[in-house]
C-alpha cells in the first residue's frame, strides 16, 4: 500500500489535511520543505503527491516538474498542486509543470477526498 | 530674414530738396523772364517807334522838299517870265521858254534824290504848254491832251501862289494805260501867277520809288506803308500793292481787323501794338502827313517779329536755365550729402538693430557721442541696447533657472510616478500575498467547521452536541463570505492594475450551470423561491475562462437570491446572432429604479435605501462581473421594473472552429479543484539545471535563456544552499560561479564531488577567474570564462548533457 506525500509548510493546514486523509485511511507522509520531500519521493515512490506550490526552500512548481520527470515522466505518480493562489493562470501553470490536478484553498474535506479518490482508491478498512 | 534696405528715405529727402529748390527757381525764372520780355518789348517798341518817327519825319521832310522845289520853281524868274509869255508877252526865238526848260532840266538832273519824272506847265484851259521829261527832252505839246479833269490841275489852279497841291498816289501811265512795272508817283502842282492872277499850273511828276526803296531798305523788319484809302504802298507781298488803282481791293482795312484799323488810323501818335492780326509781331506805326490840308496821309507800319525781339530774351533764358541746372546740381549734391549725413547713421542703426534681432549682441552702435539729433538717437539706441542686453541676459538666466526648476520638477514627477507605480505594484503584490495569507487559515477554519458538521468519521464518529451545530454553521458560512470578499478584492485590484488575465478555453455552459445552480440552491436557505434552468442542453461551447463564467453566473444568481423574496429565478441561455450566447438571470424581485440602474455597476455602491441596506455585500460583484464580461468581448446589461423584477444579461462568444480544434479536452471543473488530462509533455525528458550565480542580472539572463532553450532551471545566489538543492533536486547539471560571497565556489565543488549522491552531476564552472586547472582538478566538467554570452553557455550545456546521455 502506497502512501500520499504531502508537502505543506503551514502546519495547521497540514494537520487538517492529514486528519482528513488519515480518517479516510490513507497513509500520509508530511514534509514542510520541498527538498527533503523530493529526496523521500525518490527514495520511496509515493502513490500521490499533494504539494503546496508556496514552499520555503524551493519553488513548488519547478519541484513538481523535476519530480514528475525524475519519477517516471508520464508514468510518475500524480501530483496535486494545492495552493491559495487560485487564479486561472495559476491553474494553467500547474498543468504545464506536470501536475495532474489543481486544488484551490480553501477546499472542503469532501472536495479533497473526492479529488484524491480520483487518483488513489481508498484503502479498504482493515479493522 | 533681414528686409532689403532700399534707400527710400534718402530718395525722398533728395526729391523734396529738389522740389523745394526747383519751385522758387522756376517761379523766379518764369517771372523774371516774363518781366524781361515785356520790358524788352516795351523798350524795343519804344526804340522802334523813335526810329519810325524819325523815318517818318525824313519822309515828310523829303515830300516837303519837293514842295519847296516847286515853290522855288514857281517863283524863279525864268518861270515868271515863261508865265508872262503865256499871259501874252512875246518870246522871240523861244528864249524864255528855253531858259525855263533849262531850269527844269537842272531839277530833273537832281532826280537821284527826288526822282522827278517830268515837269509840265499847263494853261488855264488844261492844255499842256510845256512838257520836259526826265531825259530833258522837250516833248511836243499835244493838242488832244487836256488835263482839265485832273485833280493836280483843277485843285492847283485855284490856289494862291506859293501854295502847292500834292496829289494822291498814282502809277505811271502811258497814254492813260498803267505801265509795268508799276511805278508809284505823286503829282505836285503849283499855280503860276502873273500880276496877281493865275495863268498856268506847274505840275511835277515825282516817282516815289527812291523814297519807298529808302524806307524798305532801311528796315530789316517787314514794313508797311498804307495810303489813306487803305491801299498798300509798301508791302512785303508785292501782290497786295496799289489795291485802289489796280482794283484788286486788297486794302489794309479789308485785311486787318477793325481794332487794328481803328487803333492805327484813329490815333494821332505812333503806337506800339501787339494785335491778334499779327500775334507773332510787335507792330509800330506812325502817321505821315506832310501837309495837313492836302491829300497825303500815310500810315507807316513796322512789324517786328517777337521772336527777333525775344532772341535776346531767349539768350537770357538759356543762361537762366543753365544757372538753374547748375544750382539744381548743387542742390542735389547738397541734398545727397545732407541726407546721407542723416540717413546713413539711421541705416547703420537699423543694421545694428537687425544684428541684435539675429542675436548678435556684440555690435558697436555707430555714431554715438555726436552732438546733433542723430548723435542723440545713436546714444539713446546704444543705451537701449545695453538695457536690452542686460534684460536679455537676466531673461536667459531666468529661463535657465526655470528650465532647471522644470526639469527637477519633471524628475520629481517621474520619481513620484515611479514610486506610484511601485506602490501600485506593491499594492497588487500585497493584496495577492494577503489573499493567499488569508486563504490559508480560512482553509483550516472552513475545513474544520465543515468537517465537524458533516464528517463525523474524521472525529471517531463522536457526535457533536446539537446546540453547537448552528454556530459551527455560522463559522463556516462566514468563512465562505470572507473568501468571497477576498476574491472580489483580489479581482478588483487585478482589474485596476490591468493585470486580470483570462485563461480561456472551450467551455461547456450546461456543465458550468449545473454546478452553479447547485451552489445557488444552497443559497436559497428557507426562501420560497423556485430556481428555473431555461437553456437547451446542446448549447454550443463558448470560448471563455470557465472559472470566470462560473463566477459571473454565480454572482448574478446570488444577487437575484438576495433581492428576491418570492417567485422565481430563471437562468436562461440562448444563442444570439449565431456567434454569441447570451446568459440571463431573471428574477421576480424588488427591481431596480431607473436612476439606480447605472449606479449598480459602480464600485462599492449598493442602493442604500430601504430594504437594500439590510442586504449584505461588498457591492463589488456586479462591477467585477461587468468587467469580466467585457474582458471576454461581451458585456453585462440590466433591464428592470420596480416591484416586478430584474433581468441581468451577459454575453460570451461562441467558440470558433479554430478554437475548438486548438483547445484540449475541456478541463474538469469543480468549485475547488480542476483535474487535468496529463499531457504528453512529461514523456519527453526535460533536463533540470541548477544555476548558482550571485549577480542578479546575470542570473536572470541565464535563467531565461536556458528556460527558452527548454531546460528546467532552479537558480540560487546562495552557495550555502547548493548542496541541499543538489541533493533535493538531483539536477542533470550544475552551472556554478565560483566567486560567491560567504562561500567559496571551489569548496562547493569539492563538497558536491565528495557526496556520492551528487558526485556524478556534471558541474560547469563559470567564472571570471582563469583558474581552469583548479576547476579540472576539482572535477568540474567544463569551464566557461566570463564574460560569456548566454548562447555560449547554452552551447556548452547542450554539449555536456549530450555526452552524459551517452
């Protein structure tokens, strides 16, 4: 069972996303910085990357493209750009930089789950 | 351009001088010449008159001489004795007769003076007794010749002795026929007395030719002698002579005007006259009357041509003209000199003024210091010039200072402008960042409030107390409201900055409408309103930014919900004019008064009366919607009736065939997320490059150039980050400027090469230092000496990456 790589620098947001996703039984590995996250992704390929574009150590857009390339190009795990910059142009750019979806903040828990479930099937309840 | 200075003033002055001089000269000359002429005429006339009078006296004297000759002859003893013979005294052997003939012959010999043509002695019966002609021959008496009818006989026969009768003029005749050439004559006759009684008459025929010759020869001017009957005795025109005798009727009184006749015949004294009959001549005339009681009464006229008289005057006139000319020349000379002395300084002044006008201030004003008016003018001009110069100088200084002020003001202005632009940019950036900053915590607020309400599984299915539910809902709703406000403000700031960009694509309107209607249904809450979709499902796709279409539609719908309490809200869409789709939101709400319809699109305006004030909102929505419609090429309009409802309509362009082809598959859209079809872009391998360069402009330049060349570029100025970035990104290549602040580039290379994760990444050293060997030793793949163009760098990069691939 793969995991979801979450790159989000805002701790409260990260906590909420982890809360939502783990409540849906996804495994989440969280990084507040992009570069360690990239190393982790290369070390252990995630099933989905959920990444804030606004990162403290590296430009999220560039990172997503580099990762998409390094993780197999078109066969790389989907990357969901998650940002508070919500303009249409931002969305277009995300598409150009190798993302599979664009998630606008604020989003509702249902929206997040709907979107994630489009790429990664929800894990079956083991208990 | 300096106007050509014609010497008009000088010419005028000279002309004036000449005129002023010529007029008096002319007047004086004319007057003096007139006076001279008339004086001369009078003088000459008087002289002529004197001459003529003396001539007349001579003539008279000569005529009287003849008379005295005859008196002498009549008293001479031979004549007396011959008379006695007539009276009966015997004359044996004609002794007395011969004595008498001898006497008469002596007079005939004297005919050089008085040309006696013949003498006759005639008895009382008129018979010729003795006839001695000019040759001295005694002509035989002819019996048939009787002169009793002749005036010279019958007038003389009655006269006392020593009284002489002088006949009127006659011409020489032979036996009664006038001889030619005509010889004018006079008959002198005197009675011969014996013992107190007249017994015979002595008649002398005297030629007037010598006298007339003498008269004409003594006069150069035409001279006329007129008999008392008007006949000309002397006339330059010989055809006019002897009019009475020759019956030619050419007479003085027939030829001349009445005035002339009266003047000349009527006056006793000689007179000088200028008559209209002979306008070119001055006429002088005198009467000749040797004996008052007898028949001779002549008028002697001399006509002196005026031209002859005025010849002298003309000479004077020529001298006068010559003198006038000389004085004229002198006047012109004086005028030229004088005017030059006036005009030249003025012209020089005007030339100076011209120079000054052309901006040459360094001229010297000529003629200053003169004591006359021109000198004063020059002085005044010089003063004025100095004044002007100083004023001009200060003016220039003032202009310079004003220019400086202006340019500094301009500088300040452009600085202020730059600052304003900067501020505007800063504002936009601030708003953008702020909205992002606001969104992030709101995400937590909304997310959790919603999760608590609807996702109990997140909280181990622990139910929340129902008391909290509405308040949590309030938190969530207000969170959404805040997001709306933030969105509006962000949009508006972008619109103001002209930076609102659309991401148009093919948009399936019914799909958007479904989402929007769902959201709007949520807005209805407990309002008894019907939401009515009214559009065909097969609406053609429009070319628009789906987010924005959603935004406009939702804005109109939420407005309609706000202002409508009952009835329905219809969302209608239809194709108009084939290339447009018009989308209307029609409500049955309170409507908008006419005067408010234009205001509703104004920023921050909400109709502030009555019920409206209860309704919350930023008032930005309609403005933004209108702007967004216009950005799409359409517009947003409103039609409304108070109390019945409103209809807001916006238009979007139908996607053209080209647009349909170019567009990717329609993006899947949700209010919160967009899912992309992953493009083939990722199939091509794109190399990433880590660019380490501390100089900003160089870094920007290289980054852009490399991106354009198709590489992914991560750049940094911080040498300390290189290792972390390299490890995190594992770029295909690193471009490194070794002259970095704080950290040595050489150390960075060593570090990179020391870590097995990054040791294989080729490093291109790019530096102004020439230490190529050191770079090679440290393991740098390539070395680029600065300065290098981006093209050179790209070439090296491309070459290196190709080699790595192999």
